[in-house]
C-alpha cells in the first residue's frame, strides 16, 4: 500500500521500516505519521526479520547507499529490540525513529516493571487461544461470504448487508484477520427489493446487522471492472439498487454508512464501534 497516490512529482525522501518481525506494526505507524505531510511523496521500503548482526550490517549498508544516492538521510522507523542489532543499524547515516525505546522505556519507568524485550513479541503465537480465535474468525468469514452458507450464521459477531460490490467482503475479512471478529456478509439483491424485505435467513439477527452503501456512480465504476457494459454495471441499475437498499435499511432500523470515500480501516472501526465490539481487539 503506497503512502500517496501516484504522482509525477519525485519522492522527497526514502523511508525504511526495519523490524526483527514482520514490520507490520512499524509500517502502520509510519503510514500514520507520514500521512500528516500532505503533498509529499515518500519511497517506502520495509525490511522485515532483521534478527542477526549480519543482517543488521546489510541494512546499515543499504541505508548508507541510499544516503549517497539521494543526498539526504533516509527516515528509518525501527522496532528492533535487540540492543546489539539495533546499535549496528544505527551506525548508518539515517534519521532514526525507534518505536520501542520511545514508548516501551517510559512505560517501564512508569510501571516499575521491565518488558520482555522479546524479538517478534507482537506477533508471537504463544497465546494459542487468541491465535486460534483469529483463525476461526477468518474461516468463518470465508465460509459466510456473500450469503453463500447460511448454516451457523447465528454465530456471527456482525452481519454486513448491502448491494453487490459495495465493500462487504474486504471489510469482513479485515475484521476477521485484524480483530478476530466473525463477520458474515449477505448481499441485498433486486429480489429483496421486490419483496420489500430483508433475506429471511438474517431476519432473526437484526441486532447484528450493519449496512454498507456506496454512491451509485462509484458502484457503476467498480462493477464495470468486473462486468463491462452490462446491465449489472449500468448507472441506472446502480442507482436503483442503492436507493432501494438504503430505503430498506432505513425502514428496518439498520445502522449503515457509505463506503465511497472511506478506507477499509475506517469502515471496520466504525462497524466495531456501532455494534459494540471495540473490546475484541487481539
């Protein structure tokens, strides 16, 4: 995922994300921080699994090469916990932002308790219950994608509803992978609008329903990528389905939001808040 949309403007600085684990935590933090600098482009490079001094030396050499090529110090986001490895990387000519030393050490001082300083701790699968919950949620969401499997839907934490191609599937999978939420999704189709009723298999679970909608123009664009020049993708059909779906959700008292300009992260956070699942983070 790039930090900024494609542009003809040259990038202003190279950014390295260095970690002894996957680097996902540091990369997420880097995205959040650098997104504050609107209009600037960054070349973003993630270097995961830096768990030895030899690998650290290679990283340091790469940072130095970038400095020589760009004439500017690369910005380095780091979650290295091993002091020897970290010291070796810091010998390079970069601008370093160390997440653990910035946040963990002050917390240690406040709590009067030393952290584990374990490599890859944030992605440790030792807590098998939490890990298995997440795997189970992913399997559940895959099985209950697009209303294809009704059995067991009563076990869903949330059931997303909306017209085809409004973002239900990626949101369901993100909720499962990121938070261990069992998210099913069920499409609202023309048959439902003609009957003026929700699909019968989800009627008993209205408290778990959350609706997604989208602007018809954007929906038409998305559908054209899948079925070019079809009635399914026509603006007229998209306007009809979106209007009827929103009308149905309003009448049934279903909470909903538009996905048109929102990221998967924003959509998922809103769903968690509205359904009351904020505390289910892993």
